[in-house]
């Protein structure tokens, strides 16, 4: 990828398939390329070589705006540092994503999503007025409100204490189950990784084959809502 | 969602939480500063023009040797103008034993339409303003007229067939008349008396005038309609064509006000740039999030562009209102100090200000915002991927230049504008260079320092780019503030002082050649200084030929200078005169003439032309060999036409003296004047006082305008400090978390701000001194000497403002738990 210091090669020789409703944890040491891989899979970045299919579309065939359109229709995000806009209230943060996605009745859907994460009493609070766990719950409501086919989460519990982290993780997996949303999460937390159906390990830019965990319910490959990288 | 909806929502949502207010404030200050200054400058300019028009006692005057057609008066009345008829006539007035030549002015009730007359009951009585005119059968006389006729108030004088009682002394009339030369003493009478005096028959040398005054628009309409219809000898004068001394003062006034307005404009531009940079930085996260959630690039950029447009409109509305309110306030404060009310507000400068703000935003705010297009959505996951801001395309200079052209156009002084803008650009460059050098130095020093010094020095060099921008902005703001103090205090003071204390304040005219020695000796004895006694002849211009060929035949030239003209002769170039074309003669040269440029331009003569005069039946012919620029406000005796000395042998003449007389000599001068009854003494001290009065008002007006510019300067200072406040707070919280005590944090911040203040102050004081010196030399025509006070003030105000504002902005970091700042940051 192009970075301020020049062109960097961060991930290489990766092959990965993810089907609708599946859950995948990407683990690995800091700097191993986990977050870069997540960005590539979500179409935030394009690879210098290889192909990525997201929801049945080859990202390489799309320009940036094409990828943006695909993201707004099919993809949700949850970030380690929440990335809520400080100048918008909890409700407005959720509504903004829905408005960009051209979803009907954004206010009603945002209210419902915030209700589902238990924040109906914090609608008009600004991010600085919310605790870390509450901010992440707003981010999860924002991610799920548009009913994405796939959700990417970058260290979703990384900034939270264990108890709050567990609650946030419960929420993520509940929504994954209820809505058959595929879930790709990058994490350092082995407990969180174990809750995914499969775990892939990044090591210096290479991806070790995904291992199936005990909780590994296989996704529905027919839905073709998932992601495939090669 | 389309771009317009998105931009509207972003504006509403971000606006409510205050993120956008910084940029709005910057743009609003830009609009307000320019609007207030240009609205006010516009009004003051027109008021001064009108006041300068007091020398006409009206806004416009139409005059003729013959009675004016009644249609002109009818038109003026129809347009809603107030009018007044006036007749002036040079005639001999008789008292019981004596007689003397007088300038008689006959007026109707309502005169003067602009300004006011001042009268006194006796020579030693104080004078007072009056709004009346002499009743029929009475007259008001200039004090010198009493001497000329050797009479006292209450005496009877004979004007043609009328007997008039001298009722009062006329000490001041606004339209005293151009220059000290045609000043026979004044006699003011009622129009009915002059009309009944039988002096207005055929061959009389009366001049008929129609005075008109009123709403500016009506006056303009009257001028536009009347001017094309004027016949050969009819003349139309407007307030704008004021006499030399007033013109000069008005021109200086415009320059001072233009300096204030341009300073505000430059500061406003800097404020907008700083605010836009900060705003665009704050938008990077928003754009990355919008893109990650699927917003398309063009959609985002359209939304951001529209957002900026909403901001400009909002800022223009707010700034425009503030500007109108500001100029109203200024006008209210100043109205007590101005003798005439300010004319109403015109909308034109307001529209100019709005356009200025729009272009300024396009030039300064749009480029950093459009560079946001390059923000990669991946930034949401990895901030290190932020691309550095792109080098902006030169195309953005176009709106900036267009923006700056507006104030230049509105203020109408290109030379001054270029000087101000060039000076600012040069200073900005120097400041940036010096700041860059200082950053290198602090980086080295911080490695050797410890504790608070290390924190402070490292703070500066860590934010090298931001620090350079900040120091440059601070320096510019500070320089503007100092320049105001220089302009306000020292420049105006020194300019006033540049009129010599012993400016000639008396003229003595009609001195006969055989009285020359007596007058010179007596005047020197009674302490007259700056004494000049110059010969003067009244000659009729009978012929004008252009390098050999006849031009205009025997007809004297048309225009303001009819065939009659005063000439003088001299063997070397007199003071307050400068040759701009040709060469002045040497000793022994004969048959040459030197012409003042104003006269040459008006009559249409050039070097090489030959002029023939008739004076008292004797002909004299001379070739124009030089054109002179004359300082008419020097109060020396100046002539349009100067001849080689041998002219004195041909032309019957008299002498005119100019001199400064200390008050102690007044009595002796009076005695001299009595002993030489043919001469007239004219006291122009009142006229000089009037010039100073105008200068005073101008400097007061300038000070008020400058106060507004000062506010713009303060906003820039605060905006510059605000730009890195968040970062400073976070860093301070961080090192407190690491265990630094409050003293270390406080001292570190103070050291950082103090170094910044010192660099900015050093460069700003130097810049202000140099700019002040250039302005004084190039534009106001005197040598400016910056005082030590400027430097003291520069450093003190820099320290106070920068350290003070910086400290106030950050002191909460010491009392707020660091974790709260870190979490919020």
C-alpha cells in the first residue's frame, strides 16, 4: 500500500474464504498485518496483487466509489477506538451511517438499533459524555443498523475492561446469530477469538490456515454474502 | 442522501456542538472588519468631502459673469436641493474720510448652506457662530476692512448708491475664497442692498453664483444634468473640487483610513487561513468515517464544498450585521466630534465585503478542504496513513487575488495597497524564515535542557510546522497592531509637526515699490519671521502661440483662469516649488516664463509656448521654459506665473509679503498698516487653524477605525494560539500523568509561549518600524523616526497578549484531572 514513507508490502500469499453467517477471528502479534488484512477485506484498501471478492463482487473491478457503494450496502464496521464523531450525539452517529447508506426511515431504525444495544436512555448524549463500553455499543448499533451482510471489527474489546468487553462481545455474537451477519474480527484476546467459528493467525504478513474452534458453526456458503481473498 | 442534504445535516449537527464556529468566526470577522471599515470609511470619506465643500458654503456652486438662467435654480429646487443666490463684486467702498477696495459679497437668507459664519461685535470682542445674515441697510465687515477705512463698528459706509451701517465684524466665512491674493477685505451685505446699489449694470465685474446643497444623490443628479449645458464662461464647482489646502488634508485622511482598512483585510485573511486549516484537520476523521461507511468521494466533496458555502453565507450574514452595527457605533461615537452629520450608509461596500469573504473562503479555505478528497478510508484503521497535505495548485491564487482586489478597489489607492500587501508578504516570509531558524535552535537547545525548559523547548520544535505558522501569524497580527500605534501616534504626530511651527500666518498686500524698504525694515523690527516680499503685477494675457504658431488668436484662454492673472518675477527658484519639466533660468536670462503645473494643465500650455501679456498698457512677451510643481499648502507667496527679473522694468507692480508674526507683534503690525493705508494685512492664522482642525478630525476618525482593526488583530492572535491548544493540553496532561508536577507543566508552557512571543515581537517591531518609515517617506512626505517606545510597546504587548492568552487558554490543564483531558482528546 501507499504510505507517507513510500510503498509498503504488508500482507502476502493469503487465501481465505468466508461465507454468510460465519465468524472468523484474525489473531497475531502487533505489526503482523492483521489490521491491514481487515482493511483489504473490507475494501478500504486495494492489494497490489491478488483478488478479493466481497459479497460476490471482485473488489479489483471496482474503483474507490464502487467499493464505497458496496460497503454502504453490505458492510458494517466496529473499531477499537470506536470512531464516533465527537460533534454528533449517539443517535446522530447511528443515523449518519444509515443516511449515507440511503436507508429509509433512518431515525426509526437508529432508535431501534440503539434500543437493541440498551442505550435508549442515552440517545442525545455526545460521545464524551458516554463511557467506553457505551461508546462501543453505539458503534455496534451503528454497524448493525443497516443490516450488513458482513461486519468487520477491529479489536472491538481492546479498549474495554473485561466485564464490559464480554458484554460487547455478547452483543456482537447475538446480532451475528440473529441476523446471519458474517463477522470478521481482529483481536489479541484469545477468549474473544475462541468464540468465533474459525481462527486464522497472521504472522509477518502470512496467514496461517484457519483452524475451526469448538464454537465453529459453519456458515452457509450458499448465501454468498461472505468474503473470499486469494 | 444527496450532497446538499448531507451538507445541511453536517452543518446543523456539527454547528450545534461548536466545531464549525471557529471557521465561522474567522469568516465573520473578515466580513465584519471589512464591512465596518469600508462602510464607515465610505461615510467618513463622503462627510469629509462635504466638509471640505464648506469652502464653497454649499455642495455645488454654479457661477457666471452674468445673471444665471432661472432654469438652473428651478432644476435644483425640483430635485429637492436648497439653494441660495449670491453675487460677489470687487468695488471701492467709501467711508467719511477714506476709501478702499473691497470684495463685496451679497447673500440671501439661508446663506451659508454648508458651514457657518462667525461674527464679533468689536475688535476685542470674542467671536461667535451665527446663522443669520446682515439685515438690509447693514453690513458685516472683515476686521482688516476697519483698518483700511479707519472706522469703528457703527460707522456708515457707502456702497454705490446705498448707505450701510457697519453692524458687526465678520471673523470667519466658510467660503473665504481661494488663496490669499484676491483678498481685499470682505464686506458682507444683504442681496437686496447690492441689487439696489446700481453697481450691477453693464460692465460691472460682478460674479453671480447659485449655491445648492442637499442629498448626495440629488446633488449628483443636478451636477450631471447641469454640467453639459454650461456655456463658455459659466462654471460649476462641487465639494470634491476643494481648494488646495483642504484637498491635501482630505487626501491624507483617505490614506490613513485606507491603511486601517487594509490592515484589517490582511488580518482577516490570516484569520480565515488559520481557521480553515484547523477546520480541515478536524474534518479528516469525519471524511474517513463517511468513506468507510460507503459515502462516495464526490458526494463527500460536494457536501464539504456546500458546507463551506453555508458557512460563508452564515458568516457573511453575521459579519455583515456586526459590520453595520460596528460602523453605526463608530459613527455614534464620532458624531459628537464631527461638525457635520455623517451621510447615510450605502449598501455598496457591504456587497463588496460579502463578495470578498466568498472569494477569501474560496482561496484560503477551499484548498485545504478539497485536499481532504485524498483522505484514504483506510485512515479509519490506521492514522499513520494520513497523506501529507498536497501542494496547492497555483489556481487558488486567483480567488485570493480577486478577493484582495475588492478592498483595493473600494479604497481606491493602488500604491498604498501594494505597499501594504507587499510589506505583509515580505514580513510573512521573513517571519517564517526566522521562525524556522528559531525552531532549529530550540531543537538543539532542548536536547541539552532539562525539566520545564526541555518540555517548553521540545514543545516548540515538536510542532515545528505549526509553530512556524503560528509565529508568522502572531508576528503579522502584532505588526499590524504596532503599525496602528505607529500610524495612530507617531505618524500623525510627526505629520502634524511637519507643518513648521512658524508657518507664515500673515500676508500684506498692495505694498507700493516706494514702500518696500519701510515695510521690510519694520516687519523685521517687529519680529516677523519667514519673511518673503515678492513683486506682483496684474496682467492681461493677450496672446498665446504654440511654438511659433498662433493658438487661440487674441482670445484669452477659457476656464478658471481668465485673461487676468497675477504674475511675479524672481531670479532663482522660490521655496516650496519644484521644477518638473524644462529648466529654471539662471542669472542674466531674459524673456522666460515658468508656469505652475495646475495652471499649465488647465489652460493647456506647455514648455516652448510663448505668452504675451498686457499690463497697464505695456506689452511683455516670454517663452515658457519650465513647469513647476507648487506646494500650495506651504502658505508661502506662490504664483502660477513667474517671469525673469527684467519683467519688473516693464510691468507696473506692487509687492506682497508673507510672514509669521508672534502674537506680541500684532499691535506694531496694526500701526504699520495704518501708516500705509493703501496696504491690506490679512491674517490667515484662522485658515491654518482650519487645516489643523481637519487634521484633528481625520486623526480621530482614523483612531476609531484603527480600534476595529485592533480587534481583528486580536482575533488572529487568539486563533493562532487556539490552533494548537488541544495538542498542548493533551501533552501537558500526558506528562502530568507521568508524574510531572504543576510547576514543570506551567513553566514549560510559559517558556514555550515566551519564546514564541519574543521571536514574534522582535520581527513585528522591526517590520512595523520599517513599514512606518517607508509609508512616511513615500506617501506622507516626511522622515519618520521610530521611537524607543515602539520597541518597548512591541515586546510588552507581545508578552502580555501571547503569554496571557496562551496561559488563559491552558491554565485549566493544571486543575483538570489529566485522565479527563486524555479521554476527551
